[in-house]
C-alpha cells in the first residue's frame, strides 16, 4: 500500500485538508496564499488527484499560480487536525486489531516482523526453501497469493543470499523482492561458477 493514495484523502474532505496545509505554512510563506480557501479551490480546480504525491502537486500548482516556490520542510503535517488525516488499522486474520495510527509508513515499519511471520505462515509447503545450491526449483512466480481467513495475502518470492547457499523467501513488496533477487541470483551464479 502506498501512502500517495491516502494523503489526498477522500474528495469530501480534500478542500478542508488543503486549507489546513496552507495554514501550516510559516507566516512569511503563507501570506502569499491568502485567502486560503480561495487557493484551495483554485488548486482543486487545477490539480489531478493521485497524479503526484499531494505536496508535490501543491508545490507545483502554487508555484504556477503565485510564482512562489514552497520548500518541502515548510509544510507541517503535524499541524493538520487529526480528523483530516486517514486512520489506518491493521487487523489479523481474526479481525483483531494489531495496530492503529495516522502514519502508514510508521505502521508498516512497526509491523515488519509480524508481516514476515504471516507471510511465512501462509506459504504453501515448498515455496520457501533454503540450502539451495543449484536452480532446482522450476520457475519462480513474480507474485504469490494465498487466502488467509477473510483476507488475500499477496507476497513476492525471491532468491535470498545466504552466503554458502541461497533460499527462496517471501517479501511483502516488489522493491524488496527485486533487491533480494538480484543478490540471491548473483550468489547462486557464484556458487555454480565455484563448483566448475
């Protein structure tokens, strides 16, 4: 899940969110964008939601409208009222709340180990393997889906470098999968070159 989708909020709250973000700017910057409701309306009329991250879009459109560049550190999400921020709730397969918060990245980081345990638990016998020295496992799927309770788990298998061998492990996102796969594939090639 990417926070880009959520930082734009739902359409009914978007105007109020933009006004709050304008009001979060330091006064010397903010005075270029008053009245805030007018700039919020103008922004919403020009911007394409979800095309860019919200702050990128605000900075671009406000630069076009007022000729003023806004530095990223001038925005203060912490001054935006909580009711204008999405609340994220992570539940397990029994719908029991594991964690809740306003910051998706922080939630993801705090649950990394739990996600890895869950991915390992839902893996069919055989997809995760270790101690591999040759490509003896057929083709590796780009993604792997498994139903767990009422939820579908999607994982991304990759070869993982274990120094003296490689393993097949599941990752929760394709970026980590690609990084691990590159290192794992390199290790598998090195192991096979040494054997010859």
